[in-house]
C-alpha cells in the first residue's frame, strides 16, 4: 500500500516545482515600468551669459578692389593716316617724358594742302598791300613787315592788329581774315598727326602696329603715369560715415610684402540702387605698385558707448536675447557697425545679461532664474 502512494507523491512534488520555475521565468520577462517622459516643450538647456560693459570699442572695416593709375589717358586718333613710330616704339612698357612724341601719323598729303592754303593767303596779302599803302599810309609799314616775314614752311604768324574799324573792315571785305583763320585751323589739324606725352609716364596699352592705317576715332592705346594710384571700393551705407576725406587707410597685397598707406580722397554720396552701397576713393603713392593690382584695405574704426557682440546673436537684424527681471526678453538694439562675425551695438544698459547661445530653446517670457547662477569668472555655469 505504501509503495503505491510514493509515485503519486513524487508526481505532485514535480508539478509543484515546475509551477515555481514557470512563475520565476515569467517574472523576469515582465517589462519594468517606464519613467514618465518630459515634454520637449518644457526641456531647456542652460545657456552661457555675458555682462554688458559699454565703452570705446574698435572694429576693422575691410575693403578690397583693383587700383588704377590716377593719371591715365586713352589715346584716340583725331585724324586718319598711316601709323609710324617716333624716336622710340609705341609699345607697352615704353616710357616717355612730358612733351616727347609718342607716335606719328603720316601727314604728307595733308601738309601739302596746308602749304597750298598758306600760299594763297600770301598771294592775297601781296595783292592788297599796294591798296593799304595808298588808303592807310600810316599803317603801311606794319603790313610790309608782315608780308616780308611771311614763310610758307613756318608756323603762321598773327596778323597785325588793325588801328581802326575802317582798316579792319577793309581787310575783312577782301577775305584776309577768312583765309587767315582757315589756314590757322588747318595748322591745328596738322598738329594732331603728331601725338605728344602730356606728362611723364609709360604706355600701358598699344592697340596698333606700325604701317597700320588709322581711322578717325580709332583707339590707339593708353598712357599712364606710374607711382600714383586710386582704389575704388564699395562701402555699405552704415559704414560709409566712418570714412571721411583725409582718413588714413592701410592697404596690403598678397603679392607684395608690407603695407601701403592710403588716404581717402573722395566719398561719392550717390547710392547704388542695386547694392545699396556708395563708392569710396582711396589714393596711394608707391613705386612698388602697378596699374590693375588688387589691394585689400583695412581701417580700424573707433566707436564710443558701444558693446561688441557676436553677429550670430542678432535676431531680426536688430534684436538680442537678454535677461530682464529673471525673464528672457528680446531687446531691440542699434547696430552701429558690423564686421565679419562681430557687431558693435548701442542700446543695452550697463550690466545687462545677454544670452550667448540664443539657439538653446529660448523664447520671450521664459523664466531665466536658473540662468542667473554665476560662476566665479563672471560667466554663467
């Protein structure tokens, strides 16, 4: 009887142990309760602060552009003719002194026309001279001297001044003045076949070769005086007020070491409608420079009662996040000048806390009491 109950007891014990094992396994797989999530609308990352300290600040105003020779002319032909070199070739880099001949145009045909007109004028004077001796005996000697000194191959001399209106009208009626001024005009035109240097300089552009037929109005080349140059730069309206005529500007080049001192000569008050900028002209004198060279200009601008902030802090171009009465506020400021990544502003009270990381979830009216906990260095923790 005892042997029959033993298997039943063992089976019941096995079932009981299996139940405990299953319960333990189910207890391990049951997920733990999740912590309640904080809404992202109320999440806030601490942002660093800075304290406003107004005073005298400096910001660099940087400009750049190519320089151009201050004394530079373009040469155009006023007459037609075959181009010929003068004493030295008219080529880029050739230097000429003031008054030296830059180039010549063949004037043979036109010169003969001028000589013919001068010859006709001499004939007119010779024919009218006997009548002048009879009608104006007191004035005859000066006309005899003028005709005696007349040279066809020499520049035309001025006519003797008439002593009376009667003498003047007498000469005018016989065409003397018409012929004289016609010859004088032709001599002026003849002089344009020879182009001389208006100042010491060098040829910067030669557009023709010897033997070329040059037509009236055709560009021949360019001539410039080295040493004096002008830099034209575009400056924003806000920054143009810092550059007055006479201001010193430091210039530099990537191709030449050292710096060059420039002086602001002119400020064009006309505003470009496309860029909303004005043109500023800086003069620089240095023999190391060349026409067309690219220069960078830098001017340290001093501003009083201002505070410098990173430009990234500006919202809507003229607002900054500050702390007022333990709340975050968007304060309107006046941007005096902006340069690269910094801006000088006015309108912030002394000691005001400004937020240096406006992208840290800030919004107006947010409680900022926890931001006011300062570190020993004066920065927010």
